[in-house]
């Protein structure tokens, strides 16, 4: 079984890999629009919103934003994805928020007021009352992006708790020159970059070989 952090009950690789994921997708969500297609009688710029994320918001994105491909913009020759930022795991939010505000945050009464003290998924928007960086995340909900040619962005289609593993597998693949690094062009579909041997190799490294079938099922379902 994988080594766990005694303080959080998470694999040792979890938080470092989620930070790497934040870095690898930085910039991918900075421009969003309100529709899945561009109206022919309106300039594209009128439907674009530019997001200037704080460093705290960037850390939160891998834990709180999901993507789903909804089609292809034929004029742009780019895949289009819908952003969702509605529910979050409180335990993950506590980890990141305490990293930003300090562990004293647990003593402020905010956890109890926002349900951050419970262990079941909670609604994200009410948290914006106390945390401006969460307001930046909520602003992404039900907006669309063109899919960039970035295999790490694909991981936002996966369950949050699985994203760290696949981030590590992608990083290993790029390091070993089995997966080529990123390009600036747009992609028509989410990239399916990982293969069974690469997933097995990383699973072996983090002592999770018994979970390979589960990981393959999740990955192929999200990228098929």
C-alpha cells in the first residue's frame, strides 16, 4: 500500500503532485466564454472573460474545478469544454485554505458557518463570502473554454482524489521522453496521453500496483 501522510491520511505524493498540476495548467482557464459556440454576428471578444487568478485561487483549481468536453467549434477547429465549480470536498479545501491562511483558520468559526467542518461534499459558492479566491473559482462555473493542447488539463475530467496519481504518471512520462511536452496550439479532443505501461510504472513507484485496473478504468472512461 502507498505511504500516507500521517497528518492528512493522504498518499505522500498527493499534495506535491496537486501543486504540480496547478502549475502545469496555469493559464489554461484564463479566458472563458458564456456559450459553447461563437455567434456569427458578434465579435468573439464580446463573449470572452479574462480571469486574473490569485496564487491562492490557482492552488484551489485542481481541487475544485471539473471539465467536460461538449463539442467542437468548427470555426476555431478546437474542442470546447464546460467548466463546473459547484461541489468540493471539505477536507481538501481545509488543507489548501490552511496553507494560505494558517492553521489558526480552524479556530475562527468559519468552518462551522460554511460546513467546512463536515466530511461530505459541500456547495462551493457559499464559501466565497469569506474567501475571495473561491469567488474567483465560482466565476468559472458553467463557462466554456477552448481545449488547449495540454495533457494535464485532461486530468480535470477525473475525480479529484485521482488527479494526483495521474499527474505523477504524466510527469514521469515526460521526464522519460515517453510523452512529449506541451504545445500552444488548440486541440479538438482531450488528450489521452498515458498508456498501461506508463500507469503501471508510476503505480509501481508509489506502491499502488493493485490499483492499476481501477486507474485504467477511470482514465480510459474520461478520455474516450
